[in-house]
């Protein structure tokens, strides 16, 4: 059971589900993000994963920032078909924040599923990726678009791409394009504003309850095969991520992600979020 293509799953389940963190203006309740504001010391977020309306697992994201250094982790657990399909992964990224932008230094993706397991490791410098390894070694399938050196410059790993969503110089957090390499595929995610929607709170948090819903355009560049599934994903206008402003932490939190596939729709929904800033803890529930 493939919820989404492998690269897109590693990005949107192992990354944007944290997922994918800025302050802005929403109904007059949030203020414009200031780049000089420090990043929160810690963000912990737990998401429920659904497929075609059925609960199939969870994703937990953690970010820790100390001075200019950051560490990100993501843990995914998926199970379907009465346990016949199981998939779990742990993702880790570390780097430095420069000019309010994450600059990854290292990335590791460990996964184990029904009949398959492995590890992907990447090293970075300021210009792009300097090392890449797969355990066990793997060769691209026939018909795969070759990944060239130029494709690996100026890219983010999936978890650092989530962190990059957490800052914006403008009032619209959707107006951006992220360049991502997950160890196999090089692709862009182009976000654009779609609508606003209200979030139902289980208890008042004092934070804005209106989220930005961004349309996400998946742009395959290299490392993919020109299959019908890839073409359908690239042409889809229904991939969405909603970003909830948390102005007191100077963040947007990815609240929900919807990914339509040929077999159905995958959804990631925030269940609980805890943000630790200077002298304050903010808790969000759903």
C-alpha cells in the first residue's frame, strides 16, 4: 500500500506534517513576523494519519533550537490492511540557522516496512549536498530521470523544508517555493494561497483559530519515473496544507495536510502541539 510516491511521502509525512510555522495577519489577530525574533527553543507536534477516512498511524515531529544550531526529528508509524502492511521511519536533520533560514548539515532517514528496510544519509555544505549513501545500495529503476550535480545545489532535506515554512517576510505564508531532495528524488513544492478556514478548538488557546490553506503544486525535477501516478500528482490542484498562525511564538504550525492519490486521500491532522519559547509554553489541541 503506497499512500503517496516514496519521495513525496518522505517529504509530506516525514516533513510537512510538522510538518511543514510563521506569524502573519489573520483576521487582525496576528502580527507580521519579524526575522530578528528568536526561534522557539522547542516544538513538539503529534499528527494523526488517515487514509480514505481510516486511522492508519501517527507522526511525531520535534524541533530543538539552541543559538544558531537546530536539530529536527520525525517519527512515523503506519499500519493498514489489519496489520498486513506496516511502515515505520525515523528522520533526523541538523544544521544552522543563517539569516533566519535553515542550512542543513546532515540528514538521516531510517525506515523499516513490510519486506523492506534501509537508511539514507546525506551531508551538506553551504552550496548543497556533498555526500549521499543508501543502505542497502540501490540503483535507479529503468526510466528514472537522472539526478545531476546541478540538481543538488541550494536544496533542503524534507525536515529542514518544514522549518523553512516557519518564517515569512510577507503576510501570506503560502507564497513560496521549496527546493527539496530526499535522497532519491529532487522536486519542488510550489505553494500558493487557496482560502482561509476556521479551526475548531477543543479548548480556547488564545491563538487565532483561522488558518491559511495553501495549494501545493508538486514539481518533479529528477530522480522520478514518468509514470501515470507521477503525472497525476504533478497535475493535481487538490494537494493542500493548512498553516495555523501562532503569533505569540512568531510561528505558523502546519495544521492539516491533504494528499489525493489514485487509491484515495491521505490526511495528516494535528492532534497536539506544544511550543516552548522564552519563558512561555503554548499548547494547542484539536
